[in-house]
C-alpha cells in the first residue's frame, strides 16, 4: 500500500534520513523503532507531506501524488487547540477534511465515543489531563475514517490507563483492516501491536522483520536460571555448574536445558527462562550509549 523509495533528508550537516526504502502492506501494523534522533519523525513527516524529501519518493497504492486525505496523523507534539472544547476541535478538523452536516455530526460522536471523551465534549481541551489530550489527538486523526493511520510516539507522558486505552483503540483499528505505522522507543508497545518492525538509527534501516524473527536473529542466547530447593543439595549429579544456590545456563536451546534439569532427579524451587526480547535486539543493534 505504501512504498518509501530511497527517501533522503538532510538538515545542514545532519543527515536525518539516509535513502530509506520500505514497503508497507495494506492492513499491516508496521513499527518504526529507533533511539532519539534516529530519523523516525522525519520519515513520518515525509509520508504525511509536511517535509519534502531531498530525494526519493513516497507512493500510495503504487501512485505518486497527494494522498493526505487517506491519512490520519497523530503527531508526537499534540495537534489540538487548547482554547476549544473537545467537540469544537473535532468539528474544526472535520471541516478541514470536507465533512459537514449529518456526516460530520456522526463522525464527531463516533470519535468521542471511541476515545472515551463523550462526557467531556463540552470541556475545553486545556482542562484535560495529558492522557485525555492524547486521546483527543487520536480522535482528530480518525475523524475522517482514513485508510492509513500514523502514530508518532502516541503514548509519551500518559498514565497507564490512557496508555492501555490507546492500545485497545489501535487494536480495534487493526482488526478493521487499517494500515498503521507506529513509531516508538518502547519495546513492549512494538511487541504487542506490530506485525513487522524496522529498527532505524542515524537515518538507516538496521533490521526489518517480524518481532520473533528479529529476536531469533539478533537477540542472542536465552538464559535459564534454576534455583535449588535445598542449599545442601549434592551437586555432583547435576548436569551444570552450580553458582551459590542457582544454576545459570546461557543457551540457544533453553528447552533442552530444562529437560536435562528435569531428568537429573533433583528438586528445584523454581526454573525460569529469560528469553531474549526486542529490547535486547534494539540495544544489540543500536548500542548502549546515551543519546541526546
């Protein structure tokens, strides 16, 4: 549905996006992960048309041109008017998308209900909490029933309840076949929501695949930790070295380790498998140094 072909954008001496090419399928939830300054927001802004690429192009259904009416965008910086009520914000944005009359009224009611703000529709946005403002931002993006939804770090600074509410709404849209592009640096969000993930840094795509495939390829070994049931357990019969009251084994085949432990005849207080996750993949690819 969306093709990014060799997109490049430079600001002075800073190369924000370096010839990124991506194909995002219809109905896919596609994650863009990267540290601060990786080029995620610049890429989103080029898709929306806010920023013009220095070279390359964005194509929609294999066509080049203006397809902004097909997009709903929730930018990282809130795009709502705080001196308007929730309902007034939605009416304003709806008119920008050529909605009017009965259709506008229906869509405003739908959007308010979806994000749980129906009871606060007459209240000014400036009286809302951070989570409520994020939800209003989401309502403005879905108002015109777009085919494509862009979420640029939509849960920054929100409380756990609002965060989970946003996730639930995104999953509803996903079930309706919407194409979603989701940028974040919260790994658990990408693991929950995304069909595929591109990890980007310094304007380049470092890796692109499903979450499971990324973990398998770049996550490294799992760690099995078995805690002995008794401190005086005879350790000579155990298949692995004991460290204090625990056995710690780094392995690419954790089930084999568990089977050997189970077969040795000793009892354990607990056995845990600490599987590599997306955060480990992210750090392995982008490094552990702090970013400004």
